[in-house]
């Protein structure tokens, strides 16, 4: 892999930067990292997620996984990176989620998969295999993941 995702011959606003470092942690036996292949985000998706805002939005395939990466004003709040990863017939593996997270968001930010209270949980049958990761801002949950001595 180079500094950018491979884009099959078309103009795109700006290609995503791909972090080339070592993905931390262990991997399941037999896991082989797949190449990230960037493709043009559908304009309907851009309109749905960003409205009239000109913010980064990228789409990728990584093996069986489809990934959407965007910077969004979540619920009208501050801009956050938001990564969605899915597979058509199964849940993405932890190795796939972790690889997409580090390759596309780099090593210098914290992200979280949020499991809300039941009354706010959203599960649509057509999106049963989708996982969402959100950037944590300004030390959100810092005390939960930083080890102190």
C-alpha cells in the first residue's frame, strides 16, 4: 500500500490518507490484511450525511467489507470522524474493524463503538451487519482507556 488508497481511475475530491504503521494488538490465526480500495461516494450518500456542507466523505472496499468514512456534525454537535464498516452476510471481524480504524483514522485519536441505552438503540434489518465508530473529542472517556501508575 502507498500513502493513499488505490482509486480506480476517476476524480475524487481528495483521497483519504492511509496510515502505514503496524496495526496494534494480535490477529486471529489466518487473518490477512486486505487492500483498501477507495471509490467515489454516491452523491445521495453525501447529501444524506453532509447536506450542503463540504466535508470529507470517503468510501472503500476492504475484502468483503464496505467502509464509509466521514467527518460529520453528529446531531448538530462538533465535527467528529465517523467510520461505518459492514459486510453483506456477516458481522465484520474484530481484525477487520481494528484494521480499518487504524488505517483510516491513524494512531493519534481515540474512537469508540457506542452501545446506547435500549430506548435509543437503532437496528434496521438491512443494516444488521454494520458497526459504527465515532471519534472521541477533548479527552472524552480518557480515564477509561489511559493506564496510570
